[in-house]
C-alpha cells in the first residue's frame, strides 16, 4: 500500500494515510496529502475525510527530518492546501493526534475522533512550539487560557475533553470510518461550507488583564530556564492582538529559533535516547519473552510498597511478603496513603483505588509465591540477607519464574549464586519513590538469560517505566556515577563552599534538587551506614565524607530528624540555613588542615558535572552501559538532571570534550590523581576531536 490512498465512497472522498509506525509527516506523506487534496478539488466528491491506517492518526512532524535540508511541500503548504479546499475536509482521528498531526486536523474544517483517541501539541517536550499554526488556531477554538495550559504543558487530552474545549466537533464511539462518513453526509446534506479556524477573531477584551504576564511568571517556576514555553506565550498573545497571518509569521520565526536552540537539540536527543535504550545489543527483536501475569514482592517497606503499586496500577496482582502480620499492615497502610495522594490530585478515582488495593495481598508464607511469574526482592541492603531470600525463592518458586533483586549496588552474581537457577536472576533497580520515578535499571548478571532480559525490558513499558540495561558493578550506572558527583560536593563544602551555595548553583543550572538537599531528603544515615561497612582502602581519604559523618554522629540525619545540612520547619518542612552547620564545616576543615577559600559557582558546577561525565566515560568503556545516550536517560529520569541539557554525556558533547578533558587535567594538577584522572575514553575522544555520540556510532 502506498503512503496516501484516495477512494471515492459515494460522493465522499476518503484520504487514507499509511506511514508506519506512527504516521509521522515525512516528506512522502506531506506530498501525498497535498496531492490528494489538490486532485480532489476536481472530482465528484462533495466532502473529504482524512484518516489514518495503523495504530494512530498522525503523531506529528517527522522528528528525524529536523536539521536536514527542507523538502517541499513543507507542512505549512500542506495545511494551506487543506484549509483552502473548496470542499469541507473532515479529520477523523484515532490513537494519538499529536503536534503537526493535530495541526493538520486543526486546518481541516471539521474534526471527529474515536472516544479512545487523544489529541495534543507536545512540541514543548521537544523544546519546540507548534510550528504549523497550532498556537494560532488552538486559542481561536478553545480560548486563550485553555490554549496556554494545553500547549505549554504538552500533555495530550482525551477526545471528550477536546470536544468540551471545542477542539473537536464530534466523538465517535466505535467504527471511525462509519462515523466519519455519517458526519460528512450530514454536512453535505445541510450544505455546510468549509469552516476555517483562521477566520475566528478573538476579542482582546475577552482576555483578562495581566493573563499573559501572570502566566509567564508561573512558567518561570514551572519551566525554569526554558525557552519554548515562554515563546509559546508570545505566540498566543500574537493570536489575540495580530491578524492571523502575522501571528503565523511570528510563530514560524520563534519555532525556528527553538529548533536551532541547544535546548531542543537536547530534548530531541532524549526522545530518541529513551527509545534506543529499550534495544539490547546482540538481542534480536524477536527474542521470546516470558508471560508476567502475577508478581511477588519481598519486603513491604517504602520501596517494596511503591514497586507493588506499579503492578497493581496496570492490573497485575501482587503478593507482598513480610515477616509478620503487623509489618504487612504497616506496608499496606503506606500504600493506601500513597493512593490517597494520587486521589487528592484527581489522577485516580475512588473505584480505581479500591481496585488497585484489592490486587495487593499480604502474606508471610513463601509457599504463597509458588505460582507467581516474577518475584522482586526489596529487603534491606545486606548481601547475606538477600542470599537467604534467594535461596528460599529457589526452593519455593515455580521453574521459569523470574527472580529479581531491587538492590541498588550489591553484586547480582553473588545473589544469583544462592540459587540453582542463576539464569533466571536479574536486577530490577527501581528509584525512590518507586511509584513515581520513571527510571528502571535492568541489571544483567553474568548468567542472566536473554529471555529474562527481554521480558524485563518489555515489562518496564507495561508498568510505564523507562528501562535502561546496566552491567553488574558496584552501583550499576546511576549510583556508580553519583559517587564522584557526591564526593566533589563534599570536597567543595570542606574547601570553602556552603550547602546553600552548592545547592543554588546546581538548582539554578537546572537540577531538580541540589546534592545537599537530596542528601537531607534521602537521609544522611544511609550513606553513613554504607561507609561504615567499607574497609579502610574502600573508604578512601577520610576528609571526603567527614562533614556528612559528623552530621550523622550528632543526630542530624536530614529531613526525618528535622535537621541535616539545613534545619527544617517541623510543620511546613521549609528549610533554612543553620549556623551550627557552618561551624561544624569549619571545625572539620581545621581538623583536616584545610584552609577554606572562596569557591566560584563555575568551579562547583564543573567539578560536580565533570565528575559525572568522567565516570560515565569509564562506564562506557567497561561496558556497564551500552551507549552514552543510555547514561543520559538514567540521569534525567532517575537523578533530576535537567532534560533540556540532554543528560551528562550529551551535555559533555555540547560543551566540547576538549574543555571537559582540560578542566579534569587542571583538577588533577590541583587535587591529585586519587580524585581526578581523565578516563582513557574521554582522553582519546578529546584528543581526536570527537564526541561521545560519535563513539556510539563507531561501535556499529
Ligand atoms: C512537530 O510536530 C512540529 C510541528 O508543530 C511543526 C513542524 C513544522 N517522528 O514512542 P514509540 C518513532 S514535532 C519520527 O515507541 P508508542 C519512534 O522513534 C513532533 N519518528 O511508540 C519509534 O521508533 P523506533 C510532535 C517518530 O506507541 C517509533 O516511532 N509530536 C515520531 O509508545 C514508535 O514510537 C510528538 O512529539 C516522530 N514524530 O508511542 C509525538 N514519533 O521503533 C512523538 C515516534 O525506531 N511521539 N517516532 O524506536 C510520541 O509521543 C509517541 O511515539 C507516540 C506513540 C505516542 C505517538
């Protein structure tokens, strides 16, 4: 079948688009739509229906074409052709009508959609704005306030909501073609003319005073430092105050500015990185998978409970194993509390909550796990305890069940060795809070079977996680890299910075939270306990964590004890600086013979981010990560790295590996090789003038 097909059904012309997988507006599709509309002007049709084959209506412009020389007809020309049609054109949508796809629909004269369809303008998530009239047509139909929300958030909305916003005219319950033909028939029968959204005029007096300025200010908090959301507001403002064509010109100019920005390059990189991460090198696409219809979870604490929710949310029953009934009840109460938070936010109904809870069943008996298809162990981080759990699982679970550990740094092979089926053992490292965080590190043990890996990657999509394959080493990808990052934060602290300075630098740069605030949130005692378990050689230089350790030793464990690097208001949890901490830092510096100095914001930023990048390079070279973009996905989805900077490895490429390498050499000269040795891969790429991204390509 060709990309665009045309058929006359009675006096209705049906234009069918077919450009798998998502009907993106690639050159061939644009050409086909343009030609079909043009030809249909001359035939016997009285109305035209535009719909798509396959899983979805047009999902947007073809992102892979961005940055390449443009090929006519451009999307704007296609849209003009549709809008100027002398016969009414009806968009009939199913799946997801997104971005340029929804803009095509907005240029049609009428719109209908299946009830299950979603529509939206998600360009902002790619650092872009709708560049084919979306910012001009949406407010003309839905009003200014709704358009601002819809386009700056970028989240698709269900057909019924779109209908209530007048973005679509009709919701169709079952057969899309039949419904669209019936709609077309009605329009023909009542001689309905082509109705152009561009002809609607927005009365400026209908827009509340100060709306745009207020919205811009809100965006400064919600989308700190991001270009596209602010430009979207400017475009919608133009839709109110300027004629349609002038608004379109403004939109196009700002779209191009966004397209050429480093922010959009980073976000588009992430879009493909997330999808590439699901592909396992050496594992054919058709690798068989095991069916996961029920799950067992060992440990009903914060982590185990959060993991259980992911499965219940998609209808997979869970058996939650704890040591006694009291522990089960505590675990279920936390889960109930978490669901109530979602309920309050309006993201869940009472009936859905009841259903989810009914899928989670507590038990104290391993024999109850005999029939589950997957078990995830989420007990305390102690290797002997984990081995004990796995020996039991080996004894009780059916053959073929996948046995997973949620450990964040223990050796998967040692855990697998406690069973007689190491091929069924894998790491599934969820991030806290597990019901919220998107990242899932899938950790491959040396004996993990291919179908176990393939199942884990597939399962991640079912439970709406973003999976990344990691090799088995201390901390895998994420926690291994965060160690030198945390180390540098500690060293900056003792050398002269304050917790506030470090957090402000990192947060204004875009991190969701600064490292000190993260430490307080997670609990400073966690790292302390891990360090206590290390031998002297592993502990390294005693000055590195002396401040964190000293805080724990005086009972400042972070938010949970009301004080850590900061002091926390017991009621509001608002944090404030604490002179006691500064005094403690100064005392530790003196005890270790360090003369505190002024540390620049730039030094803090570079030491922290370059420490991540250097470890990332080592992780690539030793095969712990499959590709640099996988590391980026880990950091954005698991560690609050700013998406518009694309992840640490993309960021390194964007500022140039030579700069990173030279700075690391300077840090080495200043602080010594124990802290800073440029990774061999970074050295090589920097000297050859290459990027991390090119290294990936070299491997294929
Ligand atoms: C835009 O429209 C700009 C205009 O305003 C103005 C222009 C002038 N292009 O996600 P999946 C690929 S900007 C190219 O796994 P799902 C994707 O890489 C665009 N390729 O499927 C993957 O390839 P592979 C605004 C695309 O069912 C395959 O399709 N639109 C595009 O989970 C399957 O994708 C958007 O931002 C694309 N536009 O989800 C929508 N989209 O198999 C972006 C997908 O080789 N797309 N691919 O890895 C999506 O959100 C999801 O893909 C969608 C399907 C919800 C549609």
